C-alpha cells in the first residue's frame, strides 16, 4: 500500500489507523484531552491510551522514505508509520490538535457549467485539504440548480465519493427573482436550504411569499443581501478609497437595507433565515438586535471580509474584487467583534473559483470572488487567534459544530461508533501561500503571497486520508 | 586637476574683446547688418561685451540674443537631464549677419548644434563665429572667424574660463590632470 | 531630474518634481513661440499614443508635444467597445511589449487600467486620463496656467465647481493644488460629490455665490453627461441657478482672478453664452485657450524629462 503526501489516499478495508498522543478538542462533548484514537474502515473504534508498543516493532518505514522524501525532510510532526503487513498505520500526532472536521456553508463547486474553474471532484479535494468534511454548494451554476435533476446528480456523486455535499437549491427560477421554485420537491430531493446566492430578490412582496412558503417546509433561506439600486455599476465599497481610485462604489446601504427588510419579513413569517457573507457594521448591529428580539436569524462572515478592507484595492488588484465588497476598516473591525461576541454565528468561505484571466485583468472586467475552502482554517486562525485573542476551541466550534447546528445536521463528535471526520491541525505552522499550495482548480485566493499560521496537517474522512507536507 | 597656468587675466580679456570688435567691423564693413547671439552659458556675456564695444565705436544699437543648444545636442539621451535655459532671440535673423559667440572652441560639436538651432530661427545671410579660446582637437570641419587666443592643449588638460557675469572674475586658466 | 519614471498618479510627484516640470515648461513655451516650433532633442525616440477612449484634444496635445520634440509618435486608437473583454487589454499589452517603443501614453475609460498595464510593462508610461481616476497632465497644465498668472501658488484660493464625482480632472487637481499649498474648495451638489470628499481637506459649498468674491481661481468642471450613469442632477436650470458663471457673477470676481475650464465648455451650462462672447477686458480672466496652449508646453516638458532620465 502506497501512502502519498498532499493527495487523498483511500485506505484498504480492515486497515487500522491509530492517531497517537493527539490533543483532542471536541466541543460537543466539551472535551479537550490528550488521547489516542483508533479508526478502522472509516469508523472511530476506540479513544483512550492505546498500546502500540508491540506493534511498533513491526513498523518499519514512514512514507517520508519514498521518493518524495527530500521535499518533506523538515516535516517530522505528523509522521505516518506503516507496518510490514500493511494493515496498520500509526500517525504520531504529538503536539498536534485533532478535532471534528469543518463544514463550509458557502461553496461554489461550478459544476455544471464552469468545470474549467472547479468541479465536484476537485472541490472535494480542496475541501479535504482544508480540513472540511461537509459543504453546501450554491445553486448559481450553469444552468442553475432550480430543479430536482441537479440535486439528484450532486447527491449521487457525493454518495459515490462518500463525502458530505449538501446542495442548496435556488429559491427563484433561474435566480431571476421573479418566480418561486418547487420548494417541496426540492426538499424531498435533497435540498438542504434555499438561496439565490449571487442574486438578491428585489421584490419585497415576492420575498415575503418565499419566506412564508419556506417556513411551511422548515427550509432555511441563505440570503445574499444586495439592493441593486445601490450596487449597480459598483466595483468596490463606496467610501474614501472608491473616491480616491475613481471606481464606482457599492454603498453598504445596499446590504443594510435588505438585511433590515428581511429581518422584518422573517419576524412576520417565522421563516428561518441565514445572512451569508455579511460585510457591513450596521448589518452586525441589525442582526444582534434581531437575535435579541428572538427572531430565527443566523449569519456568517468570510475569512477575507475578516482579514481585509477596501484599502487592498489601492493597487487596482482585481483579486480583491468580491461581492459584497471588502468594506472599510471600521466595518472589518465590527465583523471581527461580531464573531467575538457571537453575533456572527459561523465562518463560511464563499469559495468562488475563477480562471486566471477572469481575475488578472482590470477591476471593471474582473469577476467577483476568491477561493477559500483550503484556507478557511488558516485564515480564520491567523486573523482571530494570532492577531486577536480568540480561543482555538471556540474557533473549532464555529467551523465544525455551529454550521451543522444551523443546518439541522447531526453534531460531529469524536467518539466510538462515529464516522471518522477528523481534522488534524498544527497551530504553530506558518506558510507563505503560493500557487503550489492549492488543490482547487483555481488559485484566485485573497491570501496569495501572504503568510498564514495554523495549517491542516491531515484530514481523515471515512477511509480517505490526506496528509499535508 | 592641477592649475598649470594663468593664460589670460582681466586686462587681457578686455583687450582681446576690443580687438575682435574691430575685426568684426572691418570684415563686415560696419555694424548695420549685425546681430549677436551668445551660446549659453559664457558665450552670452562675451556677446554682450563685444556688442557693447561696437555700440561705443559706432554709436548704434546692436541686437543680442541668448541661445541654449541643449535640444540640439547629439548626446542628450546619454547625459543626465541638463539644465535647460530659455533661448531668447527677440529679433528676426533672416538676412542678417549673425555673430555667434562662445567661450572655448574644442571638438566643434557645440557649434554644430548651434548652427542647427540658429537655422531653426531663420535664414541669416552669414553666420560668423567668435571664440575666446581655440584649444584645438576638432572632431568636425568647423573653424572660428575670430579667435581671442589659440592655446594648443593636450587632451588631458582642460581650460577654465571665468567671467565676472557668471563667475565673479575674469580669467582663463589651464589645468592638467594629476 | 524627476524622481519617477512614470506619471500615473499625480501624487507620485514630489514638490520638487512639480517645480522641475514647471521650469522646463517655460523653456518649451519659448520653443512654441518660434516660427519653427520644433527642436530635434528626441530624434529617434518612439512614443506610442494609446487611446482606448475617444479623445481628440488630449491626443492631439500629446501628438503635437511629441512632434515638436522630433520624436516619432504612433497613434493607437481603439474604441472601447472592441476592448470590452479584459483579455484584450492583456493581449494588447503583449503586442506593445513586442514593439520597440520608448514611452507609452495611455488613455482609457476605466479607472486603474493604466496602473494595471504598468504592472506588465517596463516602459515609461504617462497616464493621459483613466476613467474617473486621474488625469495628471491636465493637473500639471492647470497648475502651470496658474503659475503664469500669479507667479506662485502658496496661499492661493481655488474653487472647483461642478461634477466632482465623475471627474478625473478634479481628483488630480485637488491633489496637486493641495500639495502645492493652495486652499481648495469645491462647489457642487451632494449627488455630484464622491463619498468622503472631506478626507481631501477641501471645503464644500453649494453655490458659486459662496466663493465668487474671494476666490483667486474659479475652476469650472465640464458637466459630463456622458459619464453620468445615474441622472440624479435635476436640470440645467438648477445648474445655472447655483453653479453657472454668468456675467453678474464674473463681475463680482476679484481683480487678477482667473476662470479656468478643462474644455470643451458647455456654453449655457458651466459658463453662460454671454460670458463666452464677452469682448471686454473681463475676457482676460478666462484662461480656457491658454490652458490648451500650456498643455503642449507642459507635455513637452514631461515627455522630455521622462525620456532623458537615466
């Protein structure tokens, strides 16, 4: 059995995988202990102090001994040792953290329609690289996911790959914001939530009907908030920098007004709503008040909105063109504070792969969006835990547990009998992000050429295992 | 560089410029058609002084102009941005006898550039050249009509002309490399 | 010698750079007064005038400037419609790279395109106006026009009127005038002002009458209807009431004050028909044509300084 670095390996049946000396952080059980984990056939068997002394003698070679060894010579931490009879692997995880894998609530897989940017298979690779074991894929594909055929296809691929992909269906036909989709049928065929992501229903009455109908099926609405009358022609946040750079602005009112509208509608309709990639400080304030009033509202922020502000556009680098736009430093600070104070529930990447030529161009011509699946932990950890005083345990809760709570999924826990969805983190590891880092088909990362701290050393997803160099 | 010799002092320069004024008048049979153009920077005061001498001799007014030849040099792109000064030729030169004045005649390239520049301003009847010092080593077929003093030099020597208007004293010195 | 090899953003120039350009513009102004308005200083240099946006005034000004310096200038014009795709800009850049040129002059309808191109090209670049971002050579010629009238800048008060939001001229002018120590106000309406304009350290007025008696320079922007994506300004009638220079207002201006305009003037909008037709001594205040003429001298100075830089 060959085990290779930096790609997904599938372990043969009956192989025993033991993770030694890991610090296990499991927010659901409230556990933070140093123990060993035994996994067989993708399922956690035992947790505790496991004896490996007898087995250790038969362990002869690490994968560091194969041809690529020189590349990883300096990498000693997560050292897999494989036994002679090849059905036993030991991962030495002294100094590393093991936690339930993350769920990314906002991902664009680009299949069907733009498979040159990403497809389901490459998206899964990227997710595993990022320590993510579940993702919601957005419906703005070509054609859009406004019918059950698409959902059936996604679900079948996900099942075949034994990877949790939760498709989100559109709430209006062709995401045009004019006609409502078949919510009931979509739900029966696997839609975990509804969203017109990338678009926003401008017609308030229609939004009201959508909320009422979604409430009937207890379907979550994931809302991209944008009042087009404020964002039309806009290329970046409207403020000092848009004035200076002569680029048309998108006022934060574009988001604020819609957040306000939809909170009112949710209050009336009792729909469950989730604001995705919020960007403005006033949105945080509105959501805080809505939560205080007991309205069923949740929200997420992206790592790039937490990390950057509109000053990044000063070099006219279209990489930083995103929608909603990177806003002012005051907005960025409010978002960070929102995460700190639990107003913002979770972090989602809004992973939006684009081709080189769509991003390496002028601001006006460039596509909006950056990739994020593979850096969701490193970027969040660098911003929140290294630069601010945020606890790692809470970050794991935000990335692993709370998204599943919002979606009504089983909560992930590291205990016997559970499917192994385990992410191994090296929190002191620093890396300069370059194009070699990525497993995604696209490399339009906002963190390109930036140094981040806290990287995924390995991900175990059922029988799939990936060890990162 | 080491000072080797003082070649001309204030009185020498004064005498030379008077002599040249006479030579110009003689050759041109009077001052009627003359205009003077000094090449920046030290040709300008020399031109003024000769013109003044002629005014005193003839009792007539003489036009003088200033010419900056930076834009006409053949080595602009090879040099750091030079100090360009304003060219000031506030009179017509068509049909005139233009007396072009410079301090030192060396390779001839400055004069070549000056001739180009002057012809951009019009078509004089003649252009005549006055230099205070001719130190030889011509690289172009150019000669002066009126020479203050011929000073044969070697290439590792240099000539320093100082004038009251630009350098607070009148002198011509020769320097040699150490 | 300039501290920069490009001129993309007016703020890249130091005060000394600006002074050097002003001094050299005087020299070239003299050349422009000659019968033979041409010097051979840039013989053998090739300049490409790349205009991705229709423009005659600026393009011709650069072309004349280059020709009077004896440089070879090649006009590359392309309508914006055929350059809509981002790829085309990159492709065009590759084409230029393979041409042997010494200087690029670029005008584009999108902000930041010149910055974008400069990342890929090692040649000196002059920004001839990009979208709503900047028009640095216009700012330099405006400054030169002011210098010729007043001799200095420090403490002069300038009022810029009209559509600041959509104006690259205003952005460059404000930055340059402030840099040179002038006191700048804007006279406009909220919908014609960019967000956070106060960051520039300018005073804001709503009517030309607020500044007319005290200002040394009244700088009137062209009301650019073609750049207005949103028609939020109510009407010409309203514009005339608050922002137009008419004879009555002209007569209130200080002695020795100036009226400037980047041109072409919309008669009856920014400046009244009757003021444009004046033949009295008051007309001396209006420097519109002098600005155009100074534009050639300033651009000659800039091209010369950039191309003779080591």
